[in-house]
C-alpha cells in the first residue's frame, strides 16, 4: 500500500507482499542505493538487541587477576615496543 505523502517510487508493503517482492527490494537497492526497511520485533527481542554489551576490556577486567609476571611483561612491552619480551 503506497503512502499518500510518500515519493511515488516509495511504498509500504504488507508482510505477505514483502516476502513475495523481496527480489524487487534487492533490485531497487542495486539500482537506487539503500532502501528503508522497518521490521516489527517483540519487546523481548528489541530489549536483547538494544542492551549494551560489555566491551572486551570490561570482560577481561572482570575476570580473574593476571599473574604479576604477565602484567610485568605487558607493561615492559608497552614501554619499549622495539624490545621482545618472552613470557
């Protein structure tokens, strides 16, 4: 169903039409560039997708403490990048 305020090249499709016309969407994207697609998801799925996840650094810092010799090797390497440190 086309929106009255939309550009004539734009339209809103019902789910069954969108499934049937997916190849048309891909063709439009190739010819006209990115296409706007809205998707309806459950509240639970939206919450899961939009909840920030901890960064890799946060994950590492939340883990068990590192042995002192590993920390010393990392610190030594960061002070002198040309020096090879064997752990």
